[in-house]
């Protein structure tokens, strides 16, 4: 049986962000995606130019939400286990 992760393995990326992503150069989007993955991995916010930061800031709430949802699920599972035993 595979060991469960102690962190979320996903975050949401909504279609309503497409207009924002389409409005900036691919290189800028790539830098923002790399920055958001760094944040998702280590919660570190790397230095970036303002346009990259605008895209990063649009994605960051969804990363934060995935961590929050993950912690809520873990807490609920702990309570369920306690009530069972």
C-alpha cells in the first residue's frame, strides 16, 4: 500500500483565468507557473517582476485553498478515527 502524502498533491486552475494568461507573453506565464510551483512546494515566494507577480497572485489563493482543504480533511479524518476506536 502506498504511503499517503502529508501535503496536498493538487491545486485548482480555473478557466476564468484564461483571459489573464492569454493576455501576457508565454515567457511571463512560464515564470509565473514556475513561481507558483515553488510556492506550492515550499511556500517560498520568489522575487519576480510585477507582471509575473500579477499572474502569480491570481493563482496563489487556489494553492492556499488546497492546503486549507487538505488540513480540514486531515482533521476530520483524525476525528473519525478517534470516534471509531
